[in-house]
């Protein structure tokens, strides 16, 4: 009787899941055009201010292009002045249109030159991007250079095994321990479970997003995006015998269905 009482004693069912920390909001800085990397001023882990220079792309060809269009503007303005002095209306209109086209090309060259200097759009922490070993490397338009997070507000991404996906729901609470800070416990609350699975090694996982609850004090200031750990998520209460045997029973059910249908 005592053994049966213990076997059916309801206990808290906690699910252990691997986790990682991410910035709650992230922005990328990409190469604005094809070119070459000229200089890098920051790397992952640096804090930057709005407008701070992150990297520079080679601009020699664009400078030559700008000088060429400056010369074209001067040339057509001179032709415009000569046509006005001669009162040649046809030449005046032609010179004016060509000068306007050259000015537009000059403005475009100025914009392209400005875009070779990549700056931070806001105060941020650089969480990805170490290009110090890639100087003079060719870049294609859209290549990812840096990833920035505009604040230290973090989110916890839980990698829930598909066998436990039905047990982890929005609003569930738990605690987190990080590999870098094993002595600390951080309370968390699940915000949402993403409905799409992805393959992680040899298993399918569903990612769940959680937020850290206040109360860790100064320990929160030491948290950084990219840290990994393990979270224990509460999934209700269940009898001790079920907690000890449900994995085996589920496996036997699957094998029975596979072989006998």
C-alpha cells in the first residue's frame, strides 16, 4: 500500500530543454554594393553609439566617377553660358538638359560614396561580425557584415524536443541556468511556442520564446547574447510512476504501431 501511495504521488513535472540567449530585437548591417573591404573599426562584443563608424569599403573607383561627373557638370554649365551669350535657344535647352543629367549622376555618386562608410543606426551592442581578418576581401551586395541589438533586453530561445512540445505552453514558468554562470538561477516565462519544427542534429525540435522575469539583480547585467544553458520548464503535475515510465511507454507504443499497426 505504501509503495502504491508513493507511485501515484503527484509531483511537479519539469521539462529540461537546451536554451540560448538572443537579443530581443536585432538589426543587420549588410554590404550596400559590390566592392572591397577597406577598414574595420569594431568587432563582436563592442558597444557602439549612433553614427559611429563600423567599417569602410574601398571608394577609389567611386571618387574617380565623382570627379568625372563634376567635370561633366562644369562642361555643360560652360556650354549653357555660351549658348545664352549667343541667344541660341536650341543649344541652351540641350546644355541645360545635359547639365541636369550630369548633376543627377553626381548626386548618385555622392550617395554611393556616403554608403561606403557603414555607421551604426543607433546605440547598440555588436553581437556578430568580426571582419578584422578579411581586409581587402571582395564583398557582394547584401553580404552580412554585422548584427546589432539596440539594447540589452534579451529573450530566451528554448529548443523543445518534439516529444515535449505538447507539454510546453505559453504562460508556463521555469528557471534557467547558464553554462557561463552555473551558480545563478534566472526565472523565466514562456511567451510563445513556434509552430514549425526544425532539425537539430538527429532530432526534431520546436523553438519556444521566453522572457526573463525581473529579480536577478546585478546578475542580469552580466548576460550576453549567445550564452547557452539549460532551462527547467514547469509542465504541471503528474504521478511519480508516470514520470518514471512515460518515455518507455511512449517508445513501446511507437514500436507496437510500427510493427503491428
